[in-house]
C-alpha cells in the first residue's frame, strides 16, 4: 500500500475502493471535484487508475490460480 488508512480516511475514499490503487484514486477524485466532474478532464489520471485496477485484478487471478494448483497438487 502506498497510501495509509489515515490518508484514505481523510480523503473520504469509500471502503470498497481502499485498495492498492488508492494512491491514484485520491488525486483523481480531487481533480473530478475541481473540474465539476467534467468527462473530458482528468483523463490521464482516470486511465492510470483503470490500468492500475486491471493490473491488480490480473495479479489476484494469478495468485488464485497458483493457490488452486497447490490445492490440487496436495490432494
């Protein structure tokens, strides 16, 4: 984690989004508020956040596959 729980709490990040990509979400949400949620602003941060979430998903899938394989090998 690059952001502490206190920083996420201060930034009012919802519990569902307090993950490994919160360090990108905090400035993204600040940019969204500053630009009144304009869909054409903050696009670089939005894409960085989406990429981070996708990479985190791939990492969790890989870990699950490894765990599943270990469970099958142990049987």
